[in-house]
């Protein structure tokens, strides 16, 4: 017994290294088509509510699974690359006004060790002097704000001022850039202003994302009388919205006409169309489809000859011009629709992809 105890070694065989076979099979990438993310907040995120909200927002065609990895890290596993790329192109994303930082896992990376400190934003550069709008200048602006990724090549004109849109990766540990000085000569210089699209909660004191001025750590070391607010809402780009779509149920007020006459004309129009969906017979030349126009009161009606058609994939119905008809009211000939291209979010056009960060007000109640 004593001899057996004397020969016992605790680390017996533990220090011997195993040899890796030279010929091994294909290594399976466990995190292929996976995004690792975290929310930029110290508050607790309700996981089930967040998962259901993002799934309904993204609507992945191939499906998605969302897993809590712990340490405030979340794994978003996609089952088709199209869905994952669409989500990445639509960044930034928010939940309850909290920024979601996403990172695509590469082969060999540990999801618990990758850095989650970079968020992608579209930034507008305003007040650019004439003649300085060029790709080299855009790249300089982008690398000054963060890391340059892309830019919108189409020049946007608004309020008689030009601005460029740049896509950058911003380190959330640093303050947001507000402006940049440009030298035009020995004695002349101007400033360009930066505005961030879909900007979420940020601090007016330190200019960092993720908290409001009420929870800024600077308050712990600076006297309240000496605190200065160096940032304001001017760095948040206004949301660009299109005109609201007209409602088929809205009627315009028609004076000097009885209800019986309006209902009679409505019924006639419904028989011509084969439906009673459009009760608005009093609008004058506002129906872009050309089904109904009012020329002189409610008696003279000019109806279009084109009927609604079911659009099939590959149909050229939209490219066929409308014919011009004789009469007092002529239909407008519509040729090829003008192509309007903009580097907007591909996930949902004319929508902001944030859930609750689209408001113009700056909140500071959340840490």
C-alpha cells in the first residue's frame, strides 16, 4: 500500500502534449452565418420581448434563431446569407432606444472574446464648399469621424445647401464628431457640420452613445457649475419622410349637391368599375389612374379605359404608356418612371429601422 502511494503522481500524463493529425477532415464552422451583438446600455434587456420584436422587424426569409450567450452577448444565427446581409445593411438597429452593436463572426473567432465596440452609421456632411465634393475628401471626412466604409455618390440638394452621405464605423467609446475645419488658403477656413442619421440616445456632456446627460460619469468628478453641454440635437439628422398616401375612404366636401346625387353618381361609377371601393367622386382630376374625373359638376364624368390588372412577376404593365383621349379632360401620358436611387436602408424603404429611437426628442432618463 505504501509503495502504491509513493508511486502515485497527480500530474501523471497531463504534461504530455497530444499530436495533431496531419490529415484531418473538414472543420465545421460552428458560427457560420452568425452575428454576435450586444445592446449599448447598462439596463437589463427583456430577452423575450427583444427577440420577438427583432424577428417581426427583420422577417428573415430563411428563419433565425436568437440565443443568449451570457455576459450581455446575443447570438443571431441566420439560415441564409441574404437575410444576414440585409440586416447588416440596415444598421443601426435599436430596441427601446438602445443601440444594438453587431459583429459578423469570422472563422476561428471566439464569440465571447470579439470586440463589440463599433457601430455603423450614415453621416451627413453639410456646408461643404463648392468644388470640394470629391471622393478623396469624402474618405478624409469618413476616417475623421470613424472608419470610412462607403459613401452615397449621389449629391443631395436640400434647402439650397449641398451635403454628402458617408457610411462609417464609429467606436462607441469615443465622443461623436460634430464638425471639421477645412483650410481654403492662408487666411480663410470654413467648418463642415456632421449630422448622424437614426441617432439614438447620446450624452450632451461627453458626446458618447449609450447614456443621457443625467447619467454621465463626468458628473462624478466635475462640479455641477462647471459642467458644459458641448453637444446638442443639431448633430441628429432629421428624418426624411415622403408625403402621406391619400385614403380611398376620404371624401372632399361638395357644396350645393344633395346626398342623393352623390350616392347616385357613386353607384354609377361603381357599376362602371365593377366595384364600390371608390366612393370619392367629387375630387377633380386627382385620380392618377384615370378611372374617374369631374369636369362640370357631377353630371359630366370621364372614365378611363384602362382597368386594374393583376400584376404578375415579369409583367410590363408598368412600362406601357397610357393613351391620350380626346375631350376636355385628357389623361397624362406616363412613360418610363424616373429612377430615383438613394443609398437608403434596403430592409424597408421610407422607414426608420429603429423601434423606438425615431423620435426627435432626446431622453436622458435611461442610463
